[in-house]
C-alpha cells in the first residue's frame, strides 16, 4: 500500500520538526513543512498531498483557516486542524471549511495516527460516494435521452423548448441545493460583496462542475464579451445521433445563471454536435459590459 503524503503547516519550527518526526515514525511521507498560510496554498497546489495538517494560528496575514478555504476551492484535499485553542468563534470559522478533524496541541503520536487514519479513510469513502452520485446522474440523463419519446406533431423548436423545460425542472431538484451551498460558501469565505466578484465566482463554479463531468472548458474574454467554451464532449458520438444531448449542458448553464439572480442572459453560439469545433455559450451581463 502506498504511503500517504502529508503537508505540515506549522509556524513554530520546533513543533513542526516534532510533528515531522512523529509522521515519519508512523511511516507517512512529509512532502514539506511550511510556516505561513500563503506558502501552504502554494505548496498544496504544487504538490497535491494526500492530507494537510494545518495549524490555525499562523504568522502573517493569512491564518490556517483562510489558507484551508483557498485550497478547498481548488483541490479536494482533506485538512486536519492543529490548535492550542478551543475558542468557539474560531472553531465556527474552521467548520465552514469542512475539515476532517481537529487535534488539540500538544498531542501524542497515537492520537495523531488515529486522526490521520480516520480522515484518510473518510475522505476515500466521500470520494467514492461523490463518484457514484455523478455516475448515477449521468446514467439517468443518458437513459432519459436515449429513451425519450418524440412527437411527429412537434416542430424542432417546440421539441427543444419542451426538453429545456424538462431539464430545467430536473436541475431545480437535483442541482440547485448544491449550487446555493457551494457558491454561497465561496462568496462568504472570500468575503465577496460586489457583482463582478460574484459573477467570477459563478464562472469558476460552473467550470468546476463541468470538469467533474469530464468536460474541459475555458473562458475567452473578447472586449466586453465573455465566451464560455467547451474543449471536448464525453458524449460526442451520442450527441451527433441525438443533438438533444447538447440541451442538457445548455440547460445547466442557463438555469444556474438564473439562480445567481444577476441581470443578463446566456446565448448558445455553437455546439460540437452540429459539427463545430467547440460548444460555445456567450454571457450577456450588462454590469460587465459597462466596464
């Protein structure tokens, strides 16, 4: 079994070396020891450790909670907080980042090992549940499309509009709670209080969502226009046979943008199923165009 790789974030050098010694005695690999929140974010993104031991109180402008929040927004890495305090206000901030545990300093090697094993196990199980859920959603969607009844009385436009409404209804139930929770957490953790910040946070969220479905995306800003571009399609051959496959992605983008409550709209510009190189959606957001 491969050894787990641990990043240690602790601003007291002697304490950090003691933690490193305990970890190595427990047969873990210490990928690095860092002393600031800024370095923690940088090293975590570069090394992608299996787990992070994060001291809450760090020297510098960024504490361990803020560092963990920044890492969590970009990577799925479990964090265990190290703290010498049990202040309720601090713990409430820490809970917002959904850590996999807390260890009160000082601690014994056996206590450290128990917390590490439990956190790594729970994280693995969470990943399995998340993957199974995504597979179920995709399987349900695939079956729905392939077995979808069509009516000879409906025009192409009528059929597309009907399907968009059906997809929107399914998304309202299946995806909106996740959207509100995750985007709300990002806005709160980053202290975002302006429309531009919320809009950019939304674009990051929707890009991450499609990444989970195996779709790589990029955002191309041309002057005052923002284009959301799909670089690939996992269902390309099926979409060519049944172009309505593309309507689900369109519904996700349009519906989720509506959930933000921002003024504007999303226009579909091109789809891979129609023979274009990329699927492209244009965001028309008045407050961005005024800049």
